[in-house]
C-alpha cells in the first residue's frame, strides 16, 4: 500500500511545482495564493496542506528536494559523484527556468530560498567529501562543505543578478576552477 501512496504524493508534489513555475513565471511569487497553486495543479487546498504547512514551506522544501534530485541524477549520469555538488545541473536548471528565477530573485522569498539551497548543498558536499576523503576529520569536512556551498551560491546569485548573461558552461568552469584548490587541499590533508 505504501507504493501507490508514495507515487501519488510524488505526483502531487510535481504538479504543485509545475504550477508554481507556470504561475510565477508571469506573476510575483508573493501575489500567489495556496488556492491558486492548488487550482493550477489540479489538487485541493486540503491536499496541499497535507504536504506543506504554507506556501513558503512548499517553495523552500521543493527547492531543497530539487537540489537533492539533481545531485542523484548527476551522480547516476556520470557514474560517480560528478563533483562535490551538482553545480552544472543546478545552473542549467536555473537557465531553463530563467523567467521563474528572475521573478523569484525579486521576491522576499529569495534570500531565505538561497539559505535553504545553501544548507542542502552543504549536506550534499559534506557527504561527497566524506566519500572521497574518508580519513578526513569531521571539522575539515564541514569547513570545506560550508565553503563550497557558499561559494557556489554566491556565484549563482551574482549570475542571476546579471540576468544570467554568461553561459552556464562559463559559470560552471569558474566554480570548478575556484573550488579545485579546496579539494586539492583536502586530498593533501586526508
């Protein structure tokens, strides 16, 4: 019985995410109501509230889940961890949802959303660093994960603020170039 319920919950979350992307590409995120999201997704308000406490909870959790999904996808496609964080996939996702990201970047939810994303990236980086460097002490792993996640989010925020004018590949290469010394330092200290 768990299988069908999990599939139904996943489908509901996907429908709500799609509705958010569609509605917020044309309107300010703050102006959207739970009722509008639910209607656009074809689900009831009560169904929305079975999954999320409020609109912000939905937005923040959806972003964190999407980052986790991109990390798994990148790992599966590359046959390894594909990097410490899924920076290429995340940048490509931002580019593909440019109108939505532009509107989101002007919303009150943007700064807290970046904080949620950074926290999720920190967790992913910490796990990937632990897998790469199992003898590295927890403090050094945490420091590196904090640094890498914050560096990526800083680059992404600046790129978004510049209307994503640079190609994804350039921003991705910059992140890789700037984070390479950190990973090299970890290899030496592990």
